């Protein structure tokens, strides 16, 4: 199957050779030129050659109206892509112009497709014959926005199978049975394809469809033929700027050729064609005089043409710009837009004072008071670092008496007095003040400014005020020896009356003396010690003791000063050990570390010397470690006990003291684990024990109380009558003392008998004297018998026995319960009486 042209009388083409037939024509200049070419042209193929110099001798710009062709300087015409000529003729123009744009010529080129046509045959023979098929796609193009008439013939497809069959043709794809529907249709008998309406390339760039060849019974002798209908672009879209209003910024006073910005436009037509070849142009500048900007026609980059951009004269420019396609040709489509260019401020204007000099008055001794405000002008942008002022006092403020600052709201200079002025010393001060901006000054190209700082003169007149005494300097230092005795006079603090220049008629008073070391002379301010000065006192810091003094005149005006007494160290304190109770744990280490301290200064302190007493050196050794500490170690394995170790410690100048250390040698790992009971050390003697007055008084009172108790006991003993009696068979009697309520194991019911069954061996009468004025007298009679006891209790003249208690006359044995009931109340009664005597 092959594709034929759509013109009448078209024929079938044989297969073309690979090389193209090139026709080179040299014709009359600027006339219409026709070239015969194949219907299918490959990309970068030579189409023909024309003589351009005969048309325009000095052609500097050579352009083609059709982007499918490009023209070389020698007149050669080449294709830019694969082309299929859909009609018999295709025309385009070659545009020529000189460098100045005055001479313009146009050459019209007409391409004509040539070849043979083979007549169509219907299937009449009964015998089928095989033939070579040419069923291949041939590209085809459609013109965008075609005016018709419609339906417009596009292309014809035919199959070689039509020689043997009656073939019916059909198509499918976008534009047929897909969006956009019914744009194309085909004559089923002839294979002619038609377009029904115009096409917008910006919506559909091409249409890939398929052509089908089938017989009446549905047999398909050919594969589907893919066809691509490309829509040729028509310049129907004008370019437009991306943003309707574009804003660029550029610094003022910039150099010529500074890039301001780049404008961009959009053209919806086919890219990389003449239809989208854009050119930019500035139509108008507002304000228009002078012109400061230009634009590159191809890139759209806006640049400055002068260095005279001054924001203070004009801070904003507007450019009315045009963008046109077709390479800027007059027949090209165009659009306009507005570009706004704002000038950025530069610090090209120095601030200046509104007045060249100022005069102000201020009272002496006034501080932290505002005395003057000065205004400045600056043409740069307000409230920016380019216009905010920075003030400096250039001369006259060597003592730091004045301070100048900037009011952030008004940008004014604020001059203040921060140190008191003295009328007697200086009655007038002249200040030179300068002003700058926060930002560095940038000199403009056209600026005539030679200096960046403006100055002014301020005269400050001091007003005399009668003032009180002055304490200068506020702090005075005097030196004194350590341990200075009481009653020693020292030079005190001296104030001055500024009106007289002396300290006459001034009075002094002490207002600060922490430990009350001094008294002050009211008229001279001199000091006298009332205590011994001690550098090691807690009130002394860094060897200094402070005394505050107030001086006042007859009118009550006063000033305050501080007198610092610097004490020179004296070696008046020997080294001492704070921790005198030490513990040596055998399982940890066999020594103790001695760390003495010396309250004196470093010059009277370490290195220390450690010396053991002769008695202690037999058991102990001491090793000096670093001049500040020492190690105490036993010479042998000592018993776990307490030891008293006398040791003498000397400082570098020989001042010494003997410390009595109590060392505990213990079987432990850490001292807190030691459980050794408290006891006096072995070496402790009575000489080391000192009793206080309260202890002695307590001992005396105790002795008196003991004598009274002994005397009372003696009186009671005298009144006693004791009869001692022993049993006949002493060897068989056992006297058992028991605190239990019941008898022992030997006390059985069989051992308790009636009184009448026992024989009296002895009678014992015990009398208890009168105690505490109670007047209680008790007599008890015990009868002891062999193998048993009989109790006769007489109380208040009454006689009780077991028989009387039980109320029976049975002479038999009594049970243990009877014995218990008889004795228990009486034992309890005797116990109560015993407690009563003890309390009394």
C-alpha cells in the first residue's frame, strides 16, 4: 500500500533512491524560484541553492519565513527536519536585509513534488498473484487555523492488495473516534482522508491515527498503517510578559552598564520558530528626561546608561516596554508591559548641624542632667542607617565630664553632664562636636562633598553654687603594724572646703567601724586605737580594715570618705592543729595525716617543723611531707587503744606551740567503723585533769549527803535488837533466798506442818525502828523446825497461825495452796512497806 498526493492526476510512486535530486538554479535576482524535489525530504538535506548577491549585494541578515528550512550565506537551502510534502507545491520566502536595516529584499521559493502514477486496478483475475507491498507510513502536516474549504483533503492511502481484492479503507485514533471526535474521515473506497474543520496547534500538536485495509468479508491483507498528522504552526498568539507589573531595584549612583533586571515574555506558538523569536524594546521612560535605561532586544536584560541616578531627585522610574515576535518584524504580533525601577538609597549625603555654634549654662556639681539638644539635617532616606546620626565629642571632654547620645525618635543630639563641674577650677568649657551616619559614607560620582563629618562648637558656662566639703579621694589608705596597742594615734581622713581650699571649720564623725577599733578626733579627723589591732580578726579582709568617715561644715553640708587601714602581718600566732582526735585504722593505713594551720600570713607561715616529745618518740615517728603537712606513724604494731601524743609545731620563723593529740589505734577500715569503748589514754595523768568550780561544788554536796545517810543509818541501827539463834543441826538446815512467789523444789506439801507438831528450837524477834515518822511497828515470830516451818505472825497484838487463817483445827498436813494463801498477802505487805521506806 502506498500514499499518493492529493492533487488531481496523482500517480503511485515507485520507491525513491536514497540520494535526493538537487536542482541548483541560478536565476534572476529577487524573482520567484521553483525547485522540483521529492515528496519526502530528510532532515539536513540540501534542497537547492540561489544566488543571494544578485538580489542584495550587502546582505548581513538572512532569514527564512518557514522554520523548516535554513539558508546559508552562500545561498544553500537545507531542511531542518524530515518533511513530507502533503500537496504538490510548498512555498516559503528568503528575507534579506543589510546591517543598517534600510535595504530589504524577499525571494519566494516554490517546492514542487514530482514522480509517476500507477493506475488502480480492481480484482478481476481468478488467480492470485503475489506482489511487493509498500504499506508504510508517510508523515503529513496540516495547517493551523486553515480557512478551508471543508472538508479539506489531507492524504490518500492505498494498498497493493487492491490489485487482487476489492479493498475498503477505515481509520481510527485521536480526531476520529477519540477526542476531538469527527475531525477526520476517510473515503472507504478511495482511501482519501479529509479534515472537517480548522485545528488549534496550541491544543493539538499532532494526531497519531491508524489506517486499515480490509476486504468485504473482513479479511485484512495488510497490517494497520500508522499515520501522523502534524499541525503546522500559525502565528496566531501574540507574546506577553509573565507579570503585568514587574518591579526591579538598583542602587543609586551605580556605574554605567549595571544590570537592573531581566524581563521575560511567553509566546504560545511553536518554540524555536520565527513565530516565537521575540524582540524587546523600551517604548517610554517616565520621567523621560534624561533616559537612564536600555534593554537588550534578544535577552530582555535592562541596564543603566548613565551613572547619574540620584534617589534624592527621583526615586522611581517606569518603563513602558514592548515584546514582538517574528524577530521584531513589523508584521509580528506584540504586547506591552510596565516595568517599575526603584532606586535603593546610598549614604551619599552627609548630615549637618542646623547651627554652627551653641551656648549653654549649667550649675556646678550637677550630674546626670540634660543641658542641650542639637538638630541635624540629612537628605538620605529617613529612619535608615544612611540618615540616623552618630555624635562624637571631638575636643574638650578629656575628663569624661560630658556624654552625648542620639534621640532615636527625633535623631537629635542630646548633651548631658555625667560628672560634676567645679566653678573654682574651670568656669567655662568649650566642646567640639561632630556628626556621622551609622552607615559608611559612599561618595557619589557626581558628588562635590569633600568631607564626611560636620562639626559645631558648644560653649558650656559653669554657674557658681555655694557647696559643701569635698572628700577627695573617696578612699584613702594608711598602713599600720599588727598588734598595735590601744591608745595609739593614726593619721585620719582629711576633707577640703572647696570655697576656701582648706579643711578649717570642718567637723568629722565616724559612721562605720565594724569592730569598734578606733575613736575619731572631731576637729582633725585623726584616729586613736581603743583595741589592740589584730590582722587575724574576722573583720579584716585581705589585710584591710575599713573605717567610714563623714565630714560636714557649719551649714550641715557633708561628704563621706573611707579610710582603709592596711595591717602589716606580725608573727603572733603559732601553727595549730584543729583536729586533735585522730584515728588510725589498721586495715586502711598505718598512719595519720597532720594538717596544721597558721593564722598569720604566708610570710610567717609554712614550711612547718614537727618535733615529737621524748616520751612519744619511743612509740611514734613523724615525717614532714611538703612543709605544710606531716605523717604520724607508729614505730611498731601498737595495741588497739588510746594514746596521747605530745608534738611541737614551729613555723618558718620559729614560733611554736605544743599540741596534745589523742590517737586511737583501732581494728577497722574507716574511722566510723571503730567501736572501741571510750577510756582514758595510757599516758593520761592526774596532771592533765582539771576540775571546774561546779564540779568541785557537786562533789562537796555529794559528800554532805553521804554523811547524812550514814548518820541516819547509825541512828536506826542503835535502836535495833537482834537475837541470833541457830538450829541444833546446822548441817541439815539450808537457808534459801528466793525472789519467786512460790517455794523451791524442796518445799513440798509434806514439809509444811502445824505449829503444834513442831518443837521450838529458837525464837527470833525482829523489830523495825520508826522511819520517816510513820510510826509503824511490826513484829514477826518465826519458829523453825527440822524438816518444816511454823509461822506465827503478830500484828496489832493479834496472833495468827495457819489454823486461825483457815479456821480449822485439823492437826494433819496442810497443802501447798494453804501455805501460799497464808504467806502471799504478808509478803506483799512487807514489800510495800519496804518501798515506802526507800522513798522516805
